C-alpha cells in the first residue's frame, strides 16, 4: 500500500510539472508584455500646448526644468521633472472645445471636472470621460464643454510640477495620465512621485548652501545627481522618465498578479 501511495505521489508530481512550467512561462510572458507596453498609452500634451510662466506663455516643447508655471490663480510651481518627452512623436489627442477656448489632451490624462448630470461634484477624471455640457476649471472661472473631437498632433510632453497640477491652455490639469486599466487616482500618483519631490528639495538645498561667486556668475560647488539614473530601461526606446517607467511596471505587475489571484480564487 505504501509503495502504491508513493507511486501515486510521483505520478501526480510528474503530471503537475508541465502545468507549473506553463504557468511560469505565462507569468514571464505577461510581465514582459507589461514592460513592453509601458508608455504606449501615456501621452499627455502636444508640443503646441501653452502653459503660463511668470514672464508669459510658454509652448510645451520649450519647457525647461526649473520653469515656474501657473498651477492655480496666482500660484506658481516649478517644473521638477519631465515625466514624458518625445518631441517628434505623432499622437492622437482629444480636442476639447469649451466656451473659453480649447484643450488638446490625451484621453487618459486627468482633468478637474464637474458633470452636472451626475452628482455635480468636482473630481479628477480622465479626459475620455468629458462630455458636452460638463464643466472644467479654467483659471479662476468655469468653462462649459461644447464638443469633443479627435485629432493627431506632434509631440508628447508631460511636465511634473512640485504641486502636481498646472494650467494648460488655461484649463486646470493634473500632471498625471495613468493607464485606464490601473485606476490610479490623482492623489495616489502624487504620493507615488514623492521621491522626485524629495530629490528636488535635496538638490536645491545642497546647491544653495554651496554656491560661490565665480567672476560675474554664481555657481554651486556641489549638486545632487538623480539616484534613479542607473535604473535599467524597461522598454527599448522609452521616452518616459526612468522613475515613472519603473512605477508603471510595478503597478501593472501588481495589477496582473491581483487579477490572476482573483481568477484562481
């Protein structure tokens, strides 16, 4: 009887081995797909979009780190990183026409939106949810959406400000365009990008404390390089910021694992 039981266990293990191997292969394949797909749906604003700096409007393609942009009426916040930058890329955008102008934005980019036909509250929602009659925050006023269409424009840009918001063509926008399937909120994205804000403050304080005059100019003796630069590229040719690239890979991996566990349960 003991011999028969042992043979049964061995037979079961041998038959299970291919299934385990197939599951491992499927996991590796899906994680690879997640990495390769990062950034494919993460556009933000075209090159022609305008933001308001302290000295006037700036085209999105002309933005530089450190530029201070209007993020609310009278409030300005510095650009601390470019989450996405691809000047020559052609991208499909939503063109949202409203009674105070228009905005070109990717469908998954978060906008500060009010839908009177729903609960009437203001919330961060993807641009794909915008419908005629909805309300957008436009500088210090409210803009009424007239129509939404699709068009192709050049450039993909996503500046990150210290406060995680900015006015683009006058419309209050989040700095984030999380993939729809992940369901990430504006506040969660803001918290996830905390290391970039920490690096900004650390670098600014270090440079301020070590700045010396050299002729007519003042230069810092010490600065702080970004610690994420050694991160390996998760996707060949990725135009995403390395830290954002890594975060998206982690979120997509966790989401895939969660879905697989739900299926197995």
